[in-house]
C-alpha cells in the first residue's frame, strides 16, 4: 500500500501518518519526490483494508497494490481449481454445460426439457424454485415443491442439479435437494447469504452482480471461501451499460481477466447477458473461445408459455445446434465437455 | 402495451398474437402501418408484465406504456406522501436530516456524535449495527449490542433512530429497537428482505441500488407497499459510472424524476454518492435545491479512527456548517427542517 | 412511430396532434386504451426524426418503431456486404486481418513489423501518421512523412494500408496514400469528417465511439453512406464502463447485434477494447467466434520503446500465435482469412 | 509516478527499469516491500505520460500521482479564474446566464427569444448555426447566414453571443461573428479543433464529452490553454449512463470536483443533461447550489415548431421563473448574475 501525501503536508502530519502505520503493525518507508512525498507501507496490506488511512490529515491518496482477496487469488493458488458437481467437473479443461428452464413450472415440462438438453450434451440441469422477480406481482416460483421436482427429474436423467437460493432461511432445504447452489446476480453482495452458503459443503455458482467489477466478484467469492467452502464457480452474466441493444453488457473479457487474478473456474451465461435468443449462440461461442470453463443457457420448449423470462430462452433444437458448435470450438482449445464420472 | 410485429409477420402469426392477448383477458387493437403492423393491448398492463408476449413467433418488440408499479405511482396517489418517523416528518415541505456515524462503535462515541449533530439541526440519528462489508475480514458491526446503544443514545437526545437490516432473520430485533429500518443499496433487490420489512409497520428508508434505474427503485418500493407498509422514503445515493473521480455518480436529477413518477418522499445521501468529504457539502445543497425531502450525511468526530468508511465522514463542525446552508436553501424553496412533534 | 398521449390529454390536444402529423404528410391512427390514448403514425418515420412531436402539449412519449438509419439497415439490403480493400475482401466469410503499430515511427521499424505480421497471416497493414492524443504534450505522429513510409512499406510487402484521419483538411493527402481510411472512436460523431470521407471512394474503417450505442454507430455509418460511399467496415473497440479492469468494455455482443441490424461488415479491435496484451488473444478469438469479419490488432517489436500505446501492443511472436488460433476458430465457422486477389 | 514490479521480477529486470527511468532524465527510488518491490520516479511526471513504462518486462503497474494537466490545474494557479465574455464575467462569484434556442431558425424568432431571455436576466445569447446532428437527414443549421443573424440580434439586445464550431475550417468565420466559441460534447476530444480554437483569442465554452471523465475534460482544456488561449469555461452537460430516465446523467458533483482540480470556471447545462423540460429547473438550481459559475439553458418560444431539440427547450415564461430562483439560490452563496460592464 502506498500513501501519497498532500503537496503542503507538514512534517508533523508526515510523522503522525508514519506513527499510525507503525501502530497498526506495519513498517513505513518514506520517499520524498520533487512534487510529492509518499510513504510505502510494508507488510500484509489486506489487513489494512479497513483502516481509514485516507482520513488522516495530510493524506491525499491511498493506493492499494495487492488485490483485496487472498484465498481466491492466483498468487495463493497458482494452479486452476477444478470444481466437482456430483461427478461433473468444471475447470481444468472440462466444460460445465448447465441448461434448463428459468423457473421450474411442472414435472412434465421439466422432464421434457431435461430429456432434450441431456441429448444435446448438457451435463448439469438448472431450474429455479425460488425466483427473484423485480415485480411483486409476478410468479415467484414453486418453492419446495419445485425443488422436489428438480431432484426427481435430475435423478431420472443422471444430471446433477443447480438451483438458486435467495434467503438464508432457504439454504437448509436447498442444500437437501440440490447438488450446486446458485447465488444470483442481485445477491452477489448479500453478505449474509454468502456467509451461509460458505458453511455448506456444496459447490456454489456465484453470478456476477450487474454493477460489480471483476474484483468485487472475487471479493464475494472470498466471503464463501473464508467460511471453508472452496468449491466456487464464477459466472459472467452481463453488467449494466448505456446501450440497451442487449439486456446487459456481456463482458467476455472478464473471463481471461478472472483467470489472471484467480484460480477459480469461470463460466458464462449468455442468456442473461444478452436477453436475446438470437444473440445467445454467438455469445456462447465467444465465451468458450475466450477460455470459459462452461456455459449456462436457459432452454424452454414453449417460450411463449414460460412463467419467467420466456423471451430469452432457446428452443431445444437451437440448444442442440449451439452445443455442437461449442464442442467444436472447445476442441480447438483442447477442452472437452465433462461427462459424469461413474 | 403495444406489440410491434416483425416486417414479414404472417396473418396466422398476427391472429395467434391477438388470440393470446384475448386469452389473457385483454382487448387487442390492430393497426397496419406502411412498414409495420402493431397491436395495441387494451386493459391493465401491469397484469401482463409476466406474460412472455415477446416470445411469440412474429413479435418484434413489446413496448410498455404504463410504469410497472401501481401503489408507488403518482397516478394512483397524486398528493406527495409524508412519512412520520416517530414524530419527525419527511416530505410535504418537511426535511428529514439524518446524521450519525457509519457504524456504531461505542456508547461514548455515539453519544458525542449525537450531541453534535442534534445541536447542528439533525432530527434523526443513524448508526450501523449490522454492516455490509465488501471484505469478510473487515469489522462487521456490533450487532444487537449496537442496537441497544443506538436506542439508548437516541432516547437520551430525543432523536428517532434508523439502522440497516441485511438479513430477514434480523428484522425482528431491529424492529424492536429502531424507529426506521434501512434497506441498503446492495439489498435494494433482495426481495425476501423487502417483503419482510413490508410486513412490519415501521417506516423504511430504501436506498437506490448502484445499478438500479429510477423505475427499478420504485419497483422495489412497490414490494414493500404491496405488503401493506406504506411508509417508504426513497434515497438517492449514487450509481455506478465510468468516472472514478467520485466513489459513485450522484444522480441528482433522480430527485425530481422520482417526484414526477411517485408520491413517495425522496432524500439524498451525498456521503455514499461521492465518498469525498470535500464534495459532501456542495452535493447536499444541490440535492435540497433539486427538491429533496431530506439529507443523509455520515458524521464522525475522529474519522481516522472510524471502524468503517471514516474517509467519507464529515466532522461535527463541517456538518454544522452545511446544515446552516441547507436551512437557507430550503427557505428559498419554502421548506423547513422538521422538528420533533411533541 | 407511436405517439402516447398524457392521461388527461384533452380532445383539443388530441386533435392538434393529429393535425400536426397530417400536416407533415403522414397518416394518423387513433387508438383509445383503458389508461392511455395512442396515435399510430403511418408513413416513412425516418422523415419524422427531426420533428419535435414530443414537444406538443398533451404528448407523453414518442416511441419510434423503425431504426433511424436506412442505407445501413439490413431491411434495405438483406445480403451481407463485402468490402474490398485493394483486393482484400472483408465480409461474407472473408476475414480482414489488420495489424501494425499504433504509430508509424520510422521506415525501418515499420518494415520489421510488416515483415512479421505478413508472415503471420495479416492481410492489411495499419499505422498512425496523425495521432489523436489525449495529452497535447505527447507525440502527435509523423504526419505526411508517416503516410509516405506507410505506402512504401505496404507496397514492398504487398499489403494494402489503412491509417486514421482526424481533420477534414487531412483527407485529401490521406486519400492519396492510403487504401482504407480510418475514423477513430473519438471522431465517430465528427459529422464534418464523416461527410467528407463519404465523398471519397475509399473504404472506410469506422470505429465505434466509447459512449456510442450500436444504433449510434450505424447512424454514423449512415452519414458516410448518404454521401455515396458504400464501402464501410464497422469496428467494435470497447465502450466506457465502471470496471477499470480493462481499458474499455469489450462489447462482443455488438458483433451479432450489428449483423442483425445491418449488412455492413464488422470487425473487432481487442487491442483498444482491453488495453492489455494478456487479454488480446482470448478476446480476438471471442470476436471471431461471435462472427466478426476480421480482427484489428496492434503489433510492435519493442513495446517499451513505442512512441504511442506500447503497453497494449502484442509482440510479433504473440501475434503469430493468435493468428494461428484465429484461423482454426474461423474454420469451425466456415470462414477463411482473405488473401490478396491477384 | 510509482512503478510497481511483478511479484517475481528479477534483479536484472529491476535494474533495467531503473536504467530506463534514469535514461529519461528522472531519478529512481527503490523500495522493497514484503510482497512487492516498487520504484518511485522522482521529477516532473507529466513529461513521462507518453513513455511506455508499463511495457517494460517485469512491470506490473504504473501509478501516476500528479494530474496529467498542468496549465489547467489549481496547483499551477490557485486562484479561481474569471473569464470575460465581451464584458460579461463568468467565475469568481459572477454567474454567466447563457440562454437561447438550440438552432438559429430565423431573425424574427431569435429576436423574440432574445427579448424574452434578456428580460428574464440572461446575459449571453446562444444559438447554433452549424449543428452536429446524429442523422444526416436532419436540419444542419443555417451556417454563415445564421451567424449574421446571431450577431445582429445580440447587438440589438446588448448580449454577447456564443455559438458552436464543429470543423476547423469554420473557425475563421465563427471567430468573426461570435464573442465566445463553443466546443460541443461530441468534439471534446477533436484535438485538431481544440488546437485551432486555442489559437484564437476568444473565450471558449468547452462542453464535457458524454464518455469523458472530469480529468479528460481538464485534459482537453489543457489543449486549448497550451496554445496560449487561457479563456476557457468548462461545462457539465451530462454523461452516459444505464438509466434512460433522463437523456444523459447529470453529474452535478463534477462542479465541485473540477473546482478542486482546476482554476477554470465551470457552468452547467441542465437542458442537454436531462433532455426533459420538467427536470431543467430543479437541475439548474442544483447546479448553482453545487457552486456552478453559470447556467446554460435552451429556450424556445414554440418548441413544437423548433427545428432542433424542441422537446428539451423551456418556454420563455418557464425560463423567467427559474432565473428568479437561480438568483435567490445564488444570493445564499454570495454570488450574483453578472451584468454587462459598461
């Protein structure tokens, strides 16, 4: 960490800053430039994040040097991690192909969709039982009944299942039914929820918040890791931007940017990133080409009747087509779609 | 709601769209233009929000006309609402002046700060007991002990108190100690939490999320209102932007924009919006000049020792100065700082 | 175009709106809903863009239906266009591979770089002679001398050349030396410049502005097309965002989004989009996988001595590696890197 | 400037960096921390902006400390500047009130509008003769004929006049007719244009680009100042954001943020910032309360017939009302609307 002093900082102010730094258990290294005096803080700066050094009189700026996360960082763990979702590997050359409807609507519909996506190459089934809806008047999901359907249909097709949790009070029951727990974009900084899923031993699918930087995403992963759960898969799903040509702005560069900073696997979700079925296939391929460890796509066999987000779902035939192309692009990069380990 | 069809939409597709619209209980009005055919949907469109009309074959766009919220809208309730926080009015010409430290640190410190802000004209005391921190390694707040201190200090100085809730499991205890419950920016779309505070009968201070539009904010207010709690105060506190000159981008135009769409009071929080003590006073005045119903400012008597967000706090003397100017600007607009009703 | 009236609009106001619409040569179609009255405007709405219908009393909103550009639209020209840069095709399955240094620094250096990129598979040479620099104190380019070097080196290696124009007064000389004229991101809405390059008969490389939507980009292309020059290649090069992990936000979804709206070829520039050499290769592959008609990459053989944007250049060996991967991804999609036609 | 080295940087790399820094004429100060080695660069860092230090092997980050502009900075010139527009002062407690139509349409109309805004308190008349329009099919302005009208009407009412220049070839004629030259938001980084207006001796009204940071704006001012023209007035007019509730995002905090960094006066333009007549008055007041040195508002006496931007113009009566409130807010802050010096 580097502390830059104001142009006219007095000697007494400089001494006070050094004293505070030393009082916090760090060493301070003074350097006087032509225009500014700076103080290098020597020691483990992650311990200083909460210290209000910028509030000390005479301080102009505090420049952090190290990333604010440790367990999630590639420095701490240089090899890429591989997360195992009940036998399906994500990371290290293995692609997770997560597919299914936005919301679980009925056993019959989920079974039809699962049959289709499994045939196309999906290896994890998704479906929402507790739905975060922007309108209080919209369908809020089937709840526990939905979880039961998801478990049953996943088992029938040999597909591990992932579903979203919105409330710490739902974690116990979701943990009972699901193989992977999803934290949605709107809850990426719901710190109570992150702490609680960190206390389970289930893999966590952590979606990037719409106004979160890559470092914010890794900081939220750190919350989960800090509780002892190391099975986190990151997910790029679009951030806010000024162009409403797409629902969100698909930040495909976040894939290699996360890879550089962290060992955690990262997948892409072109369904939520674009909100447009015509853009999902090219954006899915772009994600894989950029190095993603998997692709999350919403699929529905009758979008016009879907109870949630129908307009952004692919039809089963469209999914089969894009899955074929994903396999070809993955092959160029030496990767394969994981199959369930026996 | 207006449905725009694709250029080459067939008669069968047009008929199917009309049939679906009628099946949902609405009337459909067909209009053929030179380049496009459109269908006007006649009826209460808020009931159609969840219907995936955009997913029907042949549909190019679905254009909503009405805002997606009802209870929060100024059409439903043309007169501005006044929210009463244990005797302090916010709205209708009455300014709420909320001040206090980011986090409650100790009884002595809170008492000193409360003494100062009360003398300067603040009418509601704030302080965090449960803190949403981006780092799992940072101070997380004193919890219930903090709530007790807040209640005690507020009572001593005759100031109603507001504090943040982060988790539905905290609502019961926060409701016991606080006069107003704050939903923070990161939880603006934590729908479980919104639903639960909507079931209390306490005024709610709802902060705008960093990636939320003005309409998203009103939609979150609708969640609270839809549960029967009509005491919501909105708060503009900055949104994400590309310029890191300030911590967030202070959207002062959101104040009159909310006023146009909604009857709910709206206050501003220049502390979080700018993150810079030197910008807080001018931005506080700007908010009042734009029509805000109050100002939320963080105040600390020793920022360099603050356990949270010290670098963005005003000193008591700085707060006293800005409060004086706020009073003068408010007078120009015919408003006054509310005092506690006896 | 659809005009939505305010809730309480009077009959006189409605009549006045209809009268204005008819006075402008359009037909008006009135439709009264439960909550709002709307007027459909029938005719070629692009002619209405400048008409201030939203300013008429009683009007709440004006909703355009057609895109605001005509010549650039895929409706006007359903087949993808192929632009020919002195024998090198861009579009229709042919990839343009534009490479070279940010600025032309000397004949020797450009010759070395051209030798390397040609060997790696580049088919168009780039280099800046007039440089738009954010600092008035930075190197501003070699000017006409740079153009001469570019022409000579391009000819030596059999590579057509592209260079940027910043000022209408430079167009004549740039047109004399270059095979393709670039409009930089900062000039995407420099309408004088767009008009002037539209009067040349050279292909134009039009870079997306940092705060431009996809539709803004197409509208700027329309300026060029409207002057009679139909040889426009669009270029996605990143837009502004709140995350400074990358220099700009690479909007890879803009590639298929432009394809949907327009017949013009679109290429990607991962150098400016990310500003980080480590992210250029994965983002180049992502662009091709998303359907781009080419890739623009800055290459320098000694970045630490580059006179402009050195830190974002690839080394020749890195370029050769990514070009090989681009060829493999392109093959999956049935595309090839164009070679110069004899 | 501080150079942070990569974790594993070798001694040879460190030596090479130090050698490069010294070769550029600077002193280097090495500091070895627990996790990172950093090098402080001692000397005038603005001379290093173009040096690609980040491209040297072993360098992780280059952190600038000083702002990249010098002439515009408040360090170079601590007292606020006052710009004199033919007798009307802007800055130092004097408010410039710039008003008039978006485009000059006819002598009669401009005369009517000038009569009204002058009576309301405006002290500078604006009107566009060369219009930057996003559509090539929209009204492009009356050109030189418009300039003649503007001059004539300004003289008749004793109002100095300001108009926009879009092309370096227009500067000579605009300089002949206008008292102040405007650089529009889309041309804020048109460096040819900035250089040329820097060579005139007319005050320049420099509007902030829609994707420009506060520092980018000051850097563009530096271009003008570096040519010898010190009469620059900055203008905040909204930046791009994800919320289309307003046309742009009015960044009122930019007013005090510029004041902190620079001595140049800064005014606000709520017309372009919001694009909504109902929001212009509260946002104008907010700008003045935040410390702006003036307000730029578009006024038209028949918006529905305006040839450009009619929907965002105030009516003369609305302008008179807001001017009255501006005067009252200004008085609270000890400022006055400048009147023409005799």
